[in-house]
C-alpha cells in the first residue's frame, strides 16, 4: 500500500505542523510563528484539531506510513499534544521537534503516552550567544529540557543546530559537547538563505563536511537523503537498519544539507502537513498545497494520493541547472 511518486520515491513518513505559534524569534527562521505565545493552550480556529490530526494518521497508516514527526512553530504550545501522541497509531515511530522550553514539565508525560524521539533546537552553548540567535532568555530552560528528555529515556536526544555565520564558531564546542555527554546526538542543519532573505549569512557547508571527515573515527551514509553521519570520540555506528546500535548515541554528528542538493531531494520520503490542514510534497514550495477539505477519510485519501502523485524533487527537477551552473525553474512545472 506504500505510495510511490513519479520519481520512484516511496512516502514512508509525514511531518505535521501543529501550530505556527512560537515563543522564540530565531533570526534564521521564516517567522511563521510569534502568534499568541502565552503557553500551552487549545488549538486555535485555524489549527487542525486533535481529531483531525489523528484521523489523518489513521488514514496514512493504511498507505504504509511508518513515521510521524510533530513540529511547529513550537508544537508544545498545544495543550493537547499528549492526547495527539497517545492516539497516534502504535505502528508509527513518533518524534517531536521542539525548542525544549516546556520539556522540563512534560518529558515524562510525553514518554508515557508514546513519544519515541525528540529533537531540540540548540544553536549555542553560551547564554548570550543563544539569546542573540533566538531572541529569548530561555537558555537555562532549554538546557534543563534537554536533561529532562535524556532522563525520561528519549535517547538519543538530537540537538538541532542551524549552521550559518552567527553559529559557525560554536560548532566545534557543540561537537565536543555531544561526544562527552551520554544520550545526545547532533544535527547540523544547513542554513537556507531563501527562507530569510539574508544570503550574506550563508557558509560553505562542504567545509564542515571536510572538517568532520578529518575528525571522525568513522563515517557512514544513511538511506534517508543519503545523509552522512560522523562518529566522533565515544560514538558508535548504527546497525544494518540505520538505527543507532548504542542506545546512548553519544558522539554522532549528522549534517542535513538540502540546499542545491539534488541527491538529497532524490532521497526524500516525507510529505508535510501544515497547521491549517494542507498537504504539501516539498518544504521549499508553497505552490503545491492541497487542502484536505472537511478532513473526512475520503477527503484525506484523495488529497494524500494526489499530493504523492504530484511530488517533484525540488533540486534536479523543479529547479534545474542552467548553462552557467546556477539553478533555474523548470517550465514544465509552472502552474502545476
């Protein structure tokens, strides 16, 4: 029942935004958030209800979807997050991306209702640098949240660090930090200047790859996106399925580098859902949004089949190389 798009890519995962609200104002973010941020509350009128989210997951489970990641904005601003996770199909691996500020009080409850993994945004280990990047004073709370996640058994806890001019100087310390602290892994996420309009903040991510290659004890390539994993210090490699063979996961660094990377797009197996209930086949596009109508099972089935059938790799197909080595829009997809 797994759906396959015209480029041979199976869709085995979904990424669901539960809200566009956020209590941070990170300088590299595309700022969908910063709505009402007083704290966890009921879904707003323009956000999918818990029933909508669960109905969607029940449908896509029938299509062989095995993984769901809940995101935002800040998904922990949803008071019904635990209910959603508790009602998620048991066959699905359930993960969460968060800034960590609410984890100290909710990590244990999230594990109890079925959360398997968590990614925590962590762009610096210095409070002042952290405040400059996130426009928040929540450094201590985030560090407490990371510890709470580890203590609750959500290991390996992945720390997400966006790499650009304002954070590049902190990468070495962050690598050492995850290598020295059991239960942590590091995801270095390539900065996407098209989301912020600040191309001058970009750095050459290949320099980071080269540095890690020289530093690492071992390098492996994952099936997902053909991402490279670097094992530094006390890290250990994954097993044949791609899962960490050491439950602690310490010392593993992974780079997520989608920009101008056709190989990355060719290995994408995930469909996204906006907080308003629209399906989209690609993070970088907003011209491929498909509504799920009244969110009935039939509406969801039709929309999901349609969005998969129309998925297009962003780099290498939607955007193609021009004669000067740059990227230009493939006219075949204009208006599609």
